[in-house]
C-alpha cells in the first residue's frame, strides 16, 4: 500500500516498510534518498488497531515527513531562496503541513519491524515541528472556529450557547470555511503553487501504478490529478464526523463554569481529546469509501474533498512527473526486496540515468 505527498521540488513515497524522497536539484540532476519507514511508538501494538490507527498515521506522516521537507529544501532550493537556515520557508512549511495532513490518510499502518538502534538519528527537529504542527491544527481548526461561534453567540443572545445544537453546527460551518480559506490562501504563494503541481504528479503516478501500466511520463500524462483516496477528502470526512459528534453529544454537556469565557475554554479542552477518535473514525470511513462495496452515501462524503483537489492539485510538468514516477518506482522496488540503490542519498545527473 503506497502513501505519497509532495515536498519542495519533489515527491515523497512510502510503502509499509520503505520511505523514498526524490527531488529535482536546483543545480541540475535529481537527488533520491531511500530508507526504511520509521514508526512512532512501535511497541504499542493497540495503536495499529482500527479507530486508533488514524491519528497515529497522521502523526507518523508529519514526524517522518519533516525530514523529507528538510532534505528537499536542501537540494531543491538555491541558498538565496532558502527561507531559513534549515532551508524551509514559512510558506513552504505551512504548505507541507497541509500536504502531510491531506496525504496522511492514504497510508496503511506500517507492518515492518521497528528501526534498529544503530540506524536511529536525532529526531529533535522533527519532534518540535510535529508539536508545532499539532498546535497549529488545534488553534486553526478547533480553537478559532469555536471562538468565532462564541462571538456569534454573544451577538445573538444567551439561547445560543454550548448547550444548543445550533452552536455546534455553526462551529462546523466555520471549520469548513477556515479549511477552504487556508487552502486558497496557501495556493497563492509560490512555494505552495509548486507543491500542488507535485501533488498532481504523485496522483498521476499512483493512477498509472493502479492501472498496471509502465511507470513512464507518457503513460501517466492522460490521468487526472484528482484521486479519491487523497487525504483532502479525509479532511472533509474529519469535519463531517466532528460536526455530527459535536452536535449529537456536546449539547448534553452542562455548563462547566459560571464565567462564560472560562466555560468556552473548558469546552475547547473537551474538543481537543475528541479529535483523536474523530480522526480514527474518519480514517476508517476514508478506507471504506475506496472500496467498491461501499454505500453511495459514504462515497458522497468524499466528493467535497475531490472538488477541493481543484486547488490542492495542479497539472505537473513532465519534469515534475518524472520525479514522482522515480520516487514511486524506488519505493516499490525496495518494498519487493529489490532496491535499485543503497539506503541513503544517491545523486543522478539526469532522469534517464536515475531511471536506468
């Protein structure tokens, strides 16, 4: 099972055991890094069970993906365009965070063995970025919509509060609006524009593989950039599940404090841990929706995500498509036990050389 997402001037592909990043270098040529997929908390087997695994897969995608972003920035951007000392601009990171979120749902929990101690590397930077990304998601998609809904309630009156069904429905509307606005604003930045073209390239590569066709640019070109298992659909399922559960459950939670501000803050604290089972349920629904036997109304939940892919995926150039196909080809070869290059980084002068 293959999961993918775009990075700076490149594409990351992962299979259950392998992790490959291919990047078009700013000095010319292509850099490919191949390694094993590193699990988070591999000893806690219950986190791989249905419902539990959704949130963990997302965390793994962000955790491992930051190193892919750092690698792609180092090779894909010239020094004068590298926004920070680590080669990652703010807009690139925010765009990558979206890419990691919308692609994390595509992945199957890894069944490989945990990495051996001698291959472990310092993950402090990735852990910090994972924490930062989690905080940003909580603020943007839980705290901000709740705050906006509270302001609406203050304007309407005391009947519109956390014990009403309408409060949590409006909160869901704000959440969708913030998500769409976030994607649209990011799409206007240079970094995200390039990233979304690589996002389209990775989808075309996956379509080519799923159609049992050779992994070539000519074979990939006719396919659409939109894919039903893209995590963009996952985000809409998350929002839908969150709205349903919040509307069904939270109105029955009594006021937690006499002070209105404190009460609202405590309600946000209740919503944060709810995000984990919500992500788990959404992940299972996402997997179910990809099956032919899935009911039509479940498949319908993914359609808004397909529409949003009009923004998050763009038609790639042939050069971008080459990189996506290389990344997929190397991940598949390593998964089959037939790696085409040693673990680590390999530099190639041309696509033809890398493909050979």
